C-alpha cells in the first residue's frame, strides 16, 4: 500500500509535508521582508503587547522577569540591541496604541527593564493568520541563544562575585577539580546559579569565554548560531578564524559544516612542514619594540640573518 495515500477526502502525508514546507518558506520570506523594510526606534508606550499568539504567555509563570532576562539584558548593555523586534500597524485604529508586538517579547521586556523608552523595531503588515506561526518560529530560533545567554550570564555573575576577570574562571575551576580544594566556594556558588556541574562548565562551556567580539556580535545578531561560533574557537589565533566567520555568516553554516571546515583547517596545519610554524614564531618577534630592545650586536646579527632569508626567497 502506498504511503502517500491519506484519509478519504483529506491530504496525503506527502501533500501535507509539501504544504507545511511551502508555508514555512513563505514565513521566512515574510520575516526577511520585514527586516528589509528598515529599522526604527519606536517608543515602548506606542506598542501593544497583549497579543495571545505568544507561546511563552501560556507557561503559567512570568517568563519576562529580570532573572530570566539577565543574560539578554547584559548583552544589550554591552553590545546594544542587535536585532529589531517585529511590529505591525495596530489593527484597532481607535485604540491608544499605534503598533502591535508580533515577535521579540524578550527584547521588548529587556529594554523596558533596563529603563529604556524605545526599542529597535521593524514594522510590517503581518496577516492575522501568520501571527501564531511567526511567534513559534521566533521562540524556536531563540532556544540555542537562550542557553548561550545563560552560560555567559553564569560566568559573568561568578566573575563579579569573585572580583576576577571572566577569562580567569577556567583556571580557577581546573584547580578545584584537580586538587579538590575550593577556597572560593565555586561549586556552591555554581549550584545557586545553574544545575550544570563545575566539570561541565569547565570542559563544555569554557569556550564561550574565548569567543572574539565579532563572533559574539554575530551570535546576538543571529547571523551565526552559537554552536557555529563555538566551533571557530577551536582555531585559536589562526588567521583563518576571521575568514571562516565571514564565510559562516554568508553561507548560513550549520554546526556540522562549521565543524568540518574547522577540522579541515586543523588537519592542514598538522600537515604543514615545520618551517611554517617556525616562520610564525619568528615573525612574532619582528616588531619594532622587540627589535629596538636588542643590543647593537644583536641587531647586527638579526640583520645578517634577515639578509640571508631575503636571499633565500630571491628568484633564481
């Protein structure tokens, strides 16, 4: 029996899948059109947020308190609001509001809690039948970013409690795990903030602290997924890292693609001749400040070696 046959008078599974994909494609095009329409500063007082299409509103608790939004609020303070909320002209022309919030409740409430009077927004004439799907799409896309914000928020809070820089935390955590001594009560502090163990934070999440500013901006701007940015961290200070970030943005890379491309770079580095790494080490020293610190004799010796190197590269 064919798997494409559906109920009498109904759509087959195959036809349902095609229709769902077409609907999703249309939705993505609508969202792109909304963002392309421009970004404006809209007063919070002109926005109605009472729509019942937000799935978070049915959770039975307040998902927009300071504790839940701490990570996003910190990101907005540090980098600004990198993505606009989505609004539509208010359908009730006689009411007090000019706009209706379609998607971006977390960004809206974060700006409100920060004491801001405006929010960055794109305005588009969304249809009533698109609102539920748009809000669901928005929340689905935020799941990875939510975890990213939580991790950064935990590291930021721990650093503030211990009065240290965030990048010092992995070393402190490693010391606790190696020695069993915990003079800063790191494990107890972590239990208050998250259910993840100290070992998990040190091994799985510490890469968050090695993200570059451009990568963090890309994550919060949603041009790359957090997992893609974390794959790039494995490249360390290799020059390919910035190039791959741009390629990830342009190509909308999946995590699998990012992992494969990073592995290609790392494998290529392993196969390079030793002279390549030696050249990298030497060039780090050829800075004016380092050269000026040499004695006259040392400078003459370096100059002689550089002339020999120059001759080696001269065309035969």
